[in-house]
C-alpha cells in the first residue's frame, strides 16, 4: 500500500440530533476523492475518533469504503486501551478498510518496550497493514521505531510530535533496516503544510492535510508547489494563508478539529458541530476563517 499526493482526513458529520450522519459523510468523501485525494483516513483525529463509539467507527469506515469504491486506499483509526484498540482493528477490517492508523495507548506513559508490545498485540488480531501514529503518550526512540517498523504488518510511521532531530534519527534508523527503503513516513502535525518543507528535508514527504477537507484547491496547489520547488508560491501561501490559519487555530485548544469542521460547513456542506470535550469556534473566529478561505482561494486562482 503506497501513498501519493495529498492525504485526506474527513470530518465526521453529525445530524441535528447528534447522531452520525452517514449520508453527509458519503457526500464529503465523494467530493474530496473526486477533487484528487491520495487516500482517505476516516474517523481519525480530524474525524473525532476520540468521541466516536466503536459502532460509529465501524459504520464510518464502511461508508468510506463504499463511497471510494476502490479508487483510493481507505484507512481507519484504532487506538486507546489495548482491548479497545484490538476491537477497533477487528471492526475496521470487517468494514472493508485497506489499513489501520494505530493511535497511542490511552493516557499512560509507557516504557519503550511497552509501546512495542502494544503494537504487537493490536496487530495480532488483523491482517491489515498498520501505520503507527506517534503522538501524545507515544514517543519513540530511533531504536524502538526500528523495532516497530520491523514488525510484519507495520508499513508506516506518522509523527505528531514535531521533534525534527528525533524524527531524522528515526528515519535514518528505519531506512537502515533490510526493507527500510519501502517504509513510509508521514508528517502528522496539525496544519502540516507549515512544516512540510522541513519534513521533506529529512525524507518525510507524505503529510496529512486538514485544509484539504474544506479547501482542496488550496491544499493541492500547495502540494504541487512543494513538489516543484516553487518557493515563491510556497512563501505566499505560508505567509498569507497557512500562517494566519495556524494563528487562528492556536486561539483555542481543539481548533485543529473544530475549525476544519466549520470550514467544511462554510464551503457548503453542513456537517454539524463537534462533540464534547471540544467546542465549536466562536462566530468571530468563523468569520475570520471565512475571510482566510476566500483569500486563499483568491491566491490560488480558484
């Protein structure tokens, strides 16, 4: 399972009564796959994995699989307590996913060998390829990362910490493995475009784009400029769109998710608000987001 292009992490739409809105999720996914997504990661961080029931996770995965109809790979999240993560892995496989994004164990700060054990125990219940997401309580050394990368079903590592030096050591350690050249690394920081040039410099070319969920025109233009080395366009987009977006994102915890959801609604698909413990953006912040989107679209000529 190899990825190219911009990786799409859909939001999870909720109906007015708070239930999972499968029809709007299907419309959301169809629109962005048609726009050119390189892969769909459903019910993950941007999709409020933390707030979904196991049944909702399975249903959302099935919607994504049926909607994409094999056009791009579909991955879904598993994570939390080990028995829960194992149940998630079984459910997303049953729903037809092509792979799993394995999130960290819940709350506890584990020793390095405990993290290896966690990945081993979750991957034991599935034949699907797994990408391990290091963030929060999961912080790998290069030795541990290489040990996890050598596990038979682990095909990738996504970084959500942003420690460039540590990540560079991890990349080099994994690449030194017998099959290390085929292993895939992903930049998983919020608003990953802000750090994409730096990650590209250490050999991490793939990244998840939250912006793609509501402004694929901007996200695709940035990705193309990055690939072509168009420094002028990159600078303009970073200075005039992504930088201000990050400043707005940092106004409140959880805006990395709730602003994306507000952006999808602003672009014409009402997907509802976020579930607790997150909060929806204030009217003032939604207005600022709307202006940013309009300006970003103007910059890319959309």
